[in-house]
C-alpha cells in the first residue's frame, strides 16, 4: 500500500524530531527510526490497529508519547497526524474535512 503523509503531519514530525534532538543529541534520530518502523508496520497491516475516531486508526509509537493517526482510502494510507498523546487530544479532527 502507498503511504501519503499530510503536509501538516510532516511538519508535526519535523517539529517533534527537532525538539528531541535539542533535548538530547541522537534522540531525534531515535524518534525518526521509531516513526519509520511504525509506518512499515502500518503498511504491512493497515487495519490491525484500533479506530480512534470515525475511520481514523491509531498506532501508538513505542518509546515515545506519540501516536500516528491515519486513514485508509482507496488502498492508500493517509497519515493525518503525528500527535502527542498528552496534548490537545482531538485537535487533528478538523483535518478530516480537508
């Protein structure tokens, strides 16, 4: 399956990676590695993870307090958000309209 990352989600990822790198050198790379592994798992088994809201699935990132929120549309996985699990829980819902 093809994966598309929404521009705003890509920015969230970049911001989180930069934050972790500032906090501790090398931690940003570890975050990026976990995200890449997670996306590969989602690609292999897109329907395996629970629904968070409507048709949006939630994948919890290992070792970091983030989740990937994604939708499956026409055999394409669309990543809507790389969301911190403890901040503004439903901020990303407006993205469904886009």
